[in-house]
């Protein structure tokens, strides 16, 4: 195989745009997915994720842009290959199994080759999704998790070059979801398919994706590895999509924003600009020494600020505590490991981890 072939994306979309009712539902979307890679289109409902997936599948057609598979244009300009000519597999929230066919026939539906080859492929896949011995059962005899595994095996059976998945796990019980996601990911990696997954759940994207493309209002606003997208959000909305956030407002003077927690650097931001300092609840900590000079000082945490407990609740592996801050009456949320349930009205001092804060110019 040539060096060029090794670097050719299995799936590439360039500048996809789709109009509905005079508005851009998808606007200038570009991305690429290599064989064996999982890319997740993540964003709120209505942001254009599923429309992008439908265009890639060939069931919808873009108004501008191109779709390429293994370097060849399959949709763009005058060309528009139908779904069956694109070697794509599809998995949706609705498993869409044929009720009149048993599991083996569902998985083998549409496979080409001899009966012996089909039987061998079906047997291998059912074994790999832990349904060995289920071939003679019918969909109505299966649990939701088992139906999902059959749908996965059927989608993978023709060895598609690209697997397109639209919220495929959202109909499953939470207790089943993690295990089936892991099994799905393992099988797709083994098959070497390029996977484009649509979800509105950040946890699912973080768990499954090699790359996340965060969408908003039809556009990709940030793209990168899960760690980078989470830890270096492009703006306040991107940070808030992955977790609860606290926001402290201030104004820049001399590249510094003064806050009750001390000054925060805002390099390159003009004087007089209003900014928002964003911090996640798990990066607030309680300073029981009040002045921050306890046995384990942390200078990077800056100046303590006092707040009064409004509410505390335990949620399994941590406690969430709401504080009404003295300096401006704002509400800050802190996530404290283990059980910590101070009484309402208790005054405590908070510190924040500066290296975990994000500073963004205020919008609107």
C-alpha cells in the first residue's frame, strides 16, 4: 500500500451546506475520518448533526460542498451516488429489525455470496456480539440490549467502509448503555470502519470518540480530541456544553481582570473589555484555613472569597454545594469529593484553581 493511500481519509466532507426555509441548517461543514477512527458530531438538538449524517449517507443532498469516500467524490456538483453505492452502514435509535425474520436472517439480510459464506459470517458476528445461539430467535423475543446487538451485527455484516450512527444508544437503559457502547466500539475498530457518530450527550462523545466536532447552529465551532475540546473550550458555550459552569464577570485593565479571588491574566484583551471567567464546580475548593496558609499551601489558587451555604446535596461520589457569595450576591456551585453536607447558612471560604479557569470576552 502506498504512503498516499495510508493518509487518505476514508470519509471526507468539504464545505457542506444545506438550506431549509431560507436558512442554513448546515453551513460550511468540513471534516475527515480515517479508517478505524470514530468522529463524533456533538451538539444540541437542531444544530445540523443529523442532516449532515443524512447527506453523507446519500439520503439527503447538499446545496453546496462535496462528500468523498476513499478520496473519490460520491456527492458534489452533478454527481450524487445513491446510498447503496456508497458502502456505508447505518445505525439509528430505532433498531428497525425485520419482525418476520429471525436473528440469523436479520443479520444476513442482503449479504452476497454463497449460503455457507453467509452462515459463517452471521455465526462469527453473533459470537462477537455475545449472541451465539440466538440465530433462531425473533426480535420480539429479545431485550432492548439484545436487539441493539443484532442491529449492530446486521449493520457491520456487509463490511461497510463507513458506519454512520445517529443516537444509536439513546433508547437503552442507562445500565446497559456503557457495556453496549464499549462492545460496539470494539467491533467497529476490529472491522476497520470509519465511524461518524451523532449524539447530543457529551459523556457518550467523550467515551467513544477519537475526535469530537462540536456543532452549533449548523456550524462546527470546535474540533479536536476529547481531552482538548473539554480542557480548552473555544468559548463559554462550549465549556457549558460539557458540564455545569460558574461565571465570574470582570473588566480588563492592563491585561489583568480583578475579581474577589484575585487578579486573572487576560493577555491580548484590550483595556475596558468586559470578560467572563469560567470555572467548573469541581475546580472550586473550600479553604478551611481561611487565609490559605494551611499545611498544604496552593499559591496558584489565589485569594479566598467568602460565601454562605444555600444548599448541599449528596449525589453518590461527590457533594454539590451552592454558595451565595458575599462580594456580589452571585451563586457559585462547588463539587466536593465524598460526603460534605454543611448546614444552610454556614459561611465558608472558597478558592479556585486558576489553571482550570477560562477567560472569554463577554458577548451580548
